[in-house]
C-alpha cells in the first residue's frame, strides 16, 4: 500500500511541487506540462501484460529505454534557444527524467 502511495504521489503530486519550484509565476503551465509527461506510459499498451509488478519499466518499454532516457537528459541540457527550439522542451525533459526516476525507485527500492 505504501509503495503504491509513494509511486502515484511521485507521479501526480511531485509535478505540482516541482512546478512551484521551477517558476512560481507560471507554475500552473509548468505543472500541466509535467503532468502531460505521464503520457510516456502509453508504451505500456504495447506489451502483455500491460502491468506487471515484477517487471521494471526502465529498459523494457520503448519510451522507457536507455536511449530515450539519454534523449530526455539532452532536452535538459541543450541550449534550446540557440537551437531555435521552444523552452518548454526543457520542462518536458525534466518531467520525463523524473518519471523514469519514479519508475526506477518503484522497482528497485521496494523489492
């Protein structure tokens, strides 16, 4: 029960708190972007069973793969303005990395 509360708390409550830390004047927009990164879990629909508590999402699902995690990290450090990319991509990258951390901790810290 505690594992489930921590997992979904990190998925749904932590983005709101992170948004407040990110930019207070635009916290609502940032929180919506961070919550939208939950859509990365749509890759769970590509495998059977869709949910397996004994399976780690990291490295198994397409959008949870190590190359994709590298791309998410790049979004956090690339000079987006210089490349002509929108600044909200940095928020997406941070949200996706936090999502990967949440899934990682759910499997490895609660075994």
